[in-house]
């Protein structure tokens, strides 16, 4: 039934775009009904020659709310294919296109498959940006790309890959310098820079604290346990992050009985805010959280000079076994791992072992000194930008983020500069981090919505525009946003 609904939806979009006649659509639907080969309707229509593949891809992009990718035009470095084993790519119908820093651009037959995306994010340690690809073309490209890699080729090139994409691969070995796949069917990504506006006043606001985040409300502070009973004896401040209320209550009761002060967070965004404002002695972190993965939280904390020495004990009911434990230690730098359901004695023993350990080689620096250094990087970075030295400005802001990855203003201004330079996905990445730290900052939400919309991620853009409506600074802006939303929907 669900598959039939998808076919009807793609058919309506093709009719609306006047790409197919009703008679031809009916013919293709009848063929689909009689066939027993598992070929999706969109691929069948392309194979029939009734519509060009790029036109059907645009329709799929509209249907699914993510960009489409013409795999005939891509060029993929062999080292990118190493991120996803061939058997996983073939079984899940996914293909890694490009890896940049902590991002992975992924072609998928079903970009709404959150389970696959979660697994790839965990295994690679990167944030996945999904693209929809034609199923039949995806199957062929997976086979051809991995065959080329196994034969020793440095890259795979689609039959229509542009010469400039191949030149970039030859020169850099990984793809375009600006962080987007070589070719995206809908060229909105390349056009997005023209819509990304930097207000001069935003770049001149240097009087706020560099790491400003949204202040927790009174109810949120109470729910987190801030202001609770003072520590007794050798007790420590421990932050428990889990979306399961029962587990949080159980762990809190256990640790409180042993003299510790326990703070609670039911999601990743609040957890980051509490790490920044409360600086706990230990983080008990669930791997699977709403909004933000526990893996992502661990990576941000452990990659930071300011927070890197905060020990992490990760918990999971999904990921199991000693290999997972060793992978988490190696990839994310966590101190220990415990499977759910766990024994009380086991949890307490691991907590005590971590808290009793001698200081490691990495010791957290003076927070105030780090704040001052980060603020100086922000000020110098904006001055460099105004002087026209863009490369130096980006470098200074990135240095500041290395010191304090939870510094909201550093990420916000770096995102603005990336956007101005046309580095769309770099801008999206930094704006997402900024919005996580300060969810009610209208300018950040607005610019993030613009970037997603122009990059082709319509569903994500709608979600952000709706959030903008709720925090619009005035009635006129709110009405303008509603009008824009009605056009998108």
C-alpha cells in the first residue's frame, strides 16, 4: 500500500511538471503493476525512454524533499569509497560521494531511511547529507565504482562526468575544494551564495560574551537538577544524559546515594548547554539521543581544549560487544562503555574507576584564559574579514572553535563568512552548531533556512522557516515568513 502511494505521488509530480501525459503514466503504472522485478516506478519510466533521467530525478527530489544526484555525472575518489564497505553499499543501496571534515555526502535510493543514516553516521563519525539517486543507476554505479577501486583506480568517473570534476580529483584526490559533490542535478547549491546575505551589523556585534548560549529557563534548570543538594565528602558533579526518564531516575538515585551531585538532560542540545555552564566531572552519555547523537556530543567534547578532559562513560542498548567499545574509545575518545540493561554494581564500578583515575596527559586549561583567547580570535577574525583577508579570518575563527567548540558567536560568524564565500555546506554545518547552542537566535535560523532551501533540502527548510515564524522579531516579519512558507508548501 505504501509503495502504491509513492507511485501515485511521483506520478502526480510528473503530471504537474508536464513531463508525462496521463496516457503514458497509466501505461507505465500498468507495467509496474504486472512486473515482479522490484524495479521502482521512477526507474522503470526512465528505462522506457519516456522521460529523461534528470527530469525524473527532479521529481523525486520534490517528492522526498532532498536534492537529487545524477550519478552519470559524478567523480568519486577511491578513498571516499573506503568509508562504506562494498557489501553495505550494495545491501543498503547507498554510495558515498564526498567526505569533508565531519560530513559525508551520500547517494541513497531511499534518503528517508533513518536507520541506515544513523548507522553510517556512527560507523564513519560523520554527519550524513543524503541525496536521492535513481535506483537502477545507483545499483550500476555502486558496482562500477567499487570495481574501479578494487582494480587500483584512484577514482571512479561517471560516463558524463565533467572535465573540471576530473581535474579537481587529479589535483586534490578528494573532490572539489568547496565541499560539495562534483555535480548536483539541481544547480541550486551553486546559486545559494547569491542568496546568502551578511548584514554588516552582525559582524560588528563584539560586545557580547563570545560563548553566549541560550540561558536555561527556570523549569529547565529545575529539571536538570541545578541548584540541588550540595556535594558531600568526595562527591563529584555528574551529568546523566538519556532520553529514558526511568534510567535517568535510577542512575540519579544510585549516584546521589554515593554522595554525588547529579544533573540530568533528556536530549543532546540541553546536554551541551549543561556541559558548558556546569562543567561536570563526569558525563554519562546515551549513544542514541533525540536531536543530537551521543557520538556527536562525545566528538565535540573530546576534540576541545576547554572540555576535552571531561571523562565520558557511554551507554547503549543498541551497540554491543567489545569491538564497539574499542571503536568508541579510538574514534571518539571516550573513557568507557556500558551496555543496557546494566547491573547497578557494574555501573557504579565503572563510574568509580573513571573518577578515581590519575590525571591523564590531557588536562583542561584555565576556562577563563581559554575564553579570553577565544574572544581574541573572534575579534581578530572579524577584523581580518573586514580588511579583506578572508583566508586569515577563517583560520582565526577556526582556531577559536578549537579552543571552545561550544562558542556560539565564533561558529555563527564563521558560518556567515563561509556563506559569503559560497562554501554552502561549510556554512550549513557551522550554522547548525550555532543554532544548537542558541536555538532562539533569529538571524542564524533565517540564514540556515535560506541555505537549506537553496541547496534543495526543502523539507528541512520548511522546518526551519516554521521555527523562524515562532521567534520572528515583529509582526511584519512573521507575516512575510508565513507567506513564504505557503509558497513552499
